[in-house]
């Protein structure tokens, strides 16, 4: 699972420079991070945190999607924004729950 967490982190770094599809790649890497969260909490948490910051603040394509949704139907832009950002928030909360419910290894 350590390899999966490292791959998710590397792909997250690459998704920062991909213009439009980087948002969708971020969704995929957050999913990979949730899978590996129980065994590698630190790397997976960093991955989901980077994806959250990127999607919430650094993605102009999300801004364009929100603006297009607002033009199509007023009030629907916030649903688009919180749909993308909410996915990462749910992934982070789910990962924290997975770490908290992890059984301790007994010697």
C-alpha cells in the first residue's frame, strides 16, 4: 500500500500542471489515497490535502465551470464548486475515520 500512496502523491504533483483534466485526475488520486489511508496515513493525508487546496483555490477550470453553471441556471454554481471540493472533504474525513478505527498490532 505504500507504493499506492506514493503513486497517488506523484500523480497529484503532476496534476498541478495539467490544465483541464487535472481536476479529474485529482478526484482519482484522492480515491487512491483513501484506499491506502489505513496503512500510509501521512502520505495519503498529504495527497488529499494537496488535492483539496488545488481544487478549492488553484483551479481556474473549476472557476470556469462555476461561472458556466451560474449563467445556465442562477444559484447552481455553488453546487458545482461544492461537488468537487466536497468529494475531497469526504475523502479526507473517510481517511481519518479509517485511521482512527485501525486496530493496533499486538506483540
